C-alpha cells in the first residue's frame, strides 16, 4: 500500500492542485491529510470541496479546530486569528460539520498520524527540536510517526542510545531498532525558505518514505490573495520566490563595447568581395561532381543501411488472443495464461503480443529460467526504442478489485527503465446507449492506469512488483504489459493478475 501524506494546505488552491496532480501520477493507493486545511489562504471553500472528494483520511489541525469553535482563538497570533474569522464568513455549515468530525490522530499499519506532537495531540504542540519528539515516542509504540504543524519538512530519529537527533529530509527505509518522526512539511504555506509545496509518500511493503517537492503557480496565488483583499504578509513564503531580484538583461551582459577605434578589433579584413570567390567556386564544383559519382556507386549498400535504420520496428501478434471474462473466474485464480512450451523470439506466443522497437537489437521469448521455472526473457541493446509484451484482453466489471504481482530480475549491466503496466479501456458515457452508428461500444483507453516498477528487493537478485487496485465505473477491459527502454537482460516470472 502506498500512502500520500499531505499537511497544512491552508486554503492554497494553486498549491493543492499541483500536489494532487503529482499524487495521481505516483500510483498512490490512499491519501492522508494531517490537518490545517484552512487559514491564511484565499480559497477555503474550493480547497475543502476538493479535499472532501479526493482525500481518504484526515486528522484535525489547530486552524480547523478554531474555525469550528473547538479551540480558543486567543491562542493564535493576530494575523492567524483574523484569517480564521475571515474564513468563517466564507464557508458554510456543511464544511463546519465535516471539520468537526475529524479525529485527532490516525493509527495505520505500523505508523501513526497527528497534526502536532503525540504526547498530548489535543494541545497541538510543535516539534521543533529533537527532544520535543520524545513525549510522542513515549506515548505510542509505532516505529514511524507523521506530523505537520511547523510547515518545515524534517526527520527526527532515535536509536538504541535514546538520544534523538534531527536530519534533513531524505528518502529512507525503516531500520530495526530505530524510530522515526517525519514532519511532512506544508503544501500551502512552506516555511523552510523553499516556496515549493512539500509532501511524502509511504510504501508499507518496502517500509520506505519518499519526499516530494512540487512547484506551483505563485503569481496566481498572489492574484487570488489580492482579489480576496488579503495582505501578502499572511503568506511569507512568497518572499522565497526564486525569480525576484534578477537584474535586467543589460546588467547581465558581460561585454562593454569600446568608446573609440583604438580598442576596436585589430588585424581583420574589413570587406570580402564576391568576385574573389569565383575561382574557389569552380574548384568546389569539380569536388562535388566527384562526390556525387561516389555516392551513386554506394547507393545500393547505403540504401540497405538506411532502410535498416529507418524501419527497425516489429510487432508479433500472439496466437489465440481470446479475451478472458474476469467475472467468470474465481477469486485467487490467475487471469493470465502462458504457453506450455518454450517459444523463441520472433514466433507468435499464445495469449501474448510482442513489440520490438528494434527487431535487429531486441528479443522477447518464453523459456525456462532459474530452477527450470518458465518466464519471459527480454533482451535489448537499444535504450532509445521501447520493447514490450502484452497479454490478451481481460473483460472486467465496475468496482472489481484486482491484485497485480510479478518477480523481475535485471542483468548486472542493465541500464534504463522497466515497469509492469495495466492499460484500462473504459466505456464512454453518452446520452444514448454506449454505441456508435455501427452499434459497437464507444471506448476510451487509459494506457497507464497502473504503473508499477520492480522496487521491492527479494532473494537472489529478484525484485517484487505488487499492486492492488480497484476499477472505476464503466470499465470495459484491462491488459497486463511489461514495458521498457533499456540495455541489458530482464527475466520475468510468476506474473499474476487475480481477483480479490
């Protein structure tokens, strides 16, 4: 399971839109928001509406609590208190009811989430120094804690010595004997002298945390503040805009033209007349005629080389590509079919299609792998052209839950990219029945509905690919593909797609 963990959006619609677009591109399963959805920013209603429809889990922030009348506003600075009052006049009762029902903390598999320090989460204390994380670690047993509140991304870690320390944000994997508190930073009000939005992704299978910094439209955010008559001082991160203060072009030019001829360029021909070039042109004509004759003689050989480079692609459609109906299959049964015998490169593989971006330098075959277990072997000497294998279509139903799994091994000289991909074909919604003039369904393809790279290490150099996903409304069919642009060899075995 991959969780996107965001915090402190503070009614910044421009930042949230940019982060949400990035989240959708990162194959995330669930989204968690650590609070402070409102305050400071000019678009509280738009942000709350978007969060309500896109975020899976929330915890309560101090600004959210104050807006609902659950926290004394005298605890806030004048600027923050004014913005809470301003926000109260622009959100309706449904928004207040929604925020009032958000819990203080969340408990996930091996991790917990809160807005501030865990020792007494209702007080919303800050964790600014390493020692301030100790009460939280004493209050809960989980090895990984996620917080926001300070708007500054950082990591607090404590080991067997019991002495906590702060480290800069960096991708990491949980280690035995260590505990981590991760401040994910802020989406809408960063305070670490970096104007980009900050959030984290946590992968529960690999137990790894990944950081994301996303730029957003600062000019549009300034315009929204001015339109709402909110002082720019409520958003000090605007001072970290990397663009202001750049000198004009004339100040950047590194050359000063001389004021007189004494310092002008010396020992140069001032004018070249065309008549003096005629004799050179005659010599070049003779040379060109000789070159043309040489090229004509080489035309056959050169043409063959050219055709080989211009048309290197090859598609090998598989045999027996009959679509499978997933609804007819029992849960836990592999929806994919494989050949009973080895299949050489260039031959039609039953139930699978092959595309070679360069048929001279790429191969795809079905053969026995380690311990005589069957699997696919992909070889490529051209990292610029894509090679892929694709299963037959699998007809699916709305809301169906599927699990994708495979083991992948790369040769030591592997270089490039490889992923297991699930394309999704949707029935297009229309006022009339979903057919065109000929009576066929109107379909739309999402070529990268699921993209999963082999990142979880297993024994003997193998890496695990595993992804659970749920199909949306109006699905028609899916396929399983392995696609890559690389040099080296890739082995794929135990490729499965199952109903849950």
